């Protein structure tokens, strides 16, 4: 019988899947937890919270992601973020009882571990992205959830393994960032946050570590990027588009953290509904971040290019020159108003 946390609700469907996941955990001894490439705080917080809970329950656990790049510096403030296993050092998949995939809107977001997930004895996805089509054996996908960590909060509560300060910190990291510091989401996000903060967390410190603080080199890079800002007022059935470019040369003096903060600045413009930031992480390879205010479903747009995400925040990868990248987005026709 499910005992929901006071002030929150767990749907009947989610409750059934949560118990299916717990049945799998009860039978497993060796577990791998995978989060998405280009990891953010929700991905890292989800992977570390689940890994810590599983270790607390006596399981042998590896948490990882499918690329060789280091995490953004700010993410190392999350407990157990320094304990990720390089994906090449994972045990053979046939020696693992269960593989969890957290915060991945598609199997492609597992990067180099896509085949590892496909070949798992039992695979479980826990996610909240609109683009997730349920690519694992067991799928806890709730697009109304504020963050993947909020779903793992439910899992841990139903499990009864018990929260502690480190697990609470991991879960809070995903919640505070994916809700834009609690600017969007359902009332339950505040109830969850209150329960997590009761373990002695410092919300100001966590927010500062994850969301604030740039070195001086950020500002010249930001200035160069903002000089490329272009307004396309007639785009998307009149919703409008602002796009900004961050080239490989621009980002040569800054880290991943600083580059990812550009979209949060650009999205504050109120002239249009959609903002796009094109980030050239290697020459000719662009990661596009899309954000919308209220009219356009940017997950639909990202899916046109093989990406995905949320209705209001999505992304995709593009290979080619900047002109082709910009033209491809400007010309895409999507039934964009809801």
C-alpha cells in the first residue's frame, strides 16, 4: 500500500510502476545508473541520489554517463558527483542485474551507452521529458513532474529506505534548477523542497553553487555572444524568435557552466516567445538550446532535428556551418501555437 508524503500525491499509474521498480531492486545485487550526456543538475542529482540510496540498501552500484567529458564545475557541489565511473570501466552488461536510466528524454541521450541499455537484463527509465517514448523495460515517465529528482523522491519515500542529508541534497539540486528556482511547477514542489531542506540543507548556498558565480572571462564571452543576437519577429506564426550564437572560439576561455548560462539570460527577453542559443562545442558541431515562454512547444521543434525535451525547454545537435544551422531553424514549420 502506498503511503504518499503529506501534501503530495502519487498517481495510481506511478504507484504501480514504483512498485514494479522496487520489485526489480529487491531482486538485484549489481546495478548501473546512467544519466544523460551534457549532464545538468537534474541528471547528476538523479544519478547520485539513486546511487546513494541503492548503496544504502546494500547494492553494488556504478553511476555513470556515456561520454568522456568532465562534468561542469558547479555540479561537483552535489554529493557523490566525484564518484562517477568512466563508462569504459563499467562491468559487462551481462554481469549487471539492472540498468537505470535517469533524466534521459530518449535513448540517444545515453551517448556511448545506448547499446549497453539495449542489452541490459532489465532496464528502467525514470524521467519527466515530453519526448520520452518509453524505451526501457520499465518506464516511470511523468511529464507533469517538475524534475526527475522529484520522481526519485517518490520512489525513495515508497521504498522506505529513508532520506539522509546527502540524498536530500542531490534531490534538491535537481528540483531547484529544473523549476527555475521554483518559478514554475506545481504546488507540490514546495512540499518536496520543505521535506528535503529539513535535513539541514542551506538553500542559499546550493543555489549559489549551482546557479550563480561566473569568473570575469564570462563577461567578454557574453558580450561577444550577445552581439550576434538576431530578432525574427515573423517566425512561428507570429510568436517570434531571438537567436544567439556562441562559437567555439568564443567559449575557448570559459567552461561549460558559463556557456550554459547564456540561454538563461537570453530567455528573459519579452519581445518574442522563443529563444535559441547555438553553442559550437567543437568546430562544426552545435548544441542548440530552445526555450519558450507560453505559446510554442519547442519539444516539437527539437524532434524535427532528432532532439527533444520539454514543451518549454528542449534541445538538439546539428552538424554543419552556422549559416545552415540558422537557416534550418528559421525555416522549420511547426504547428507551434497551443
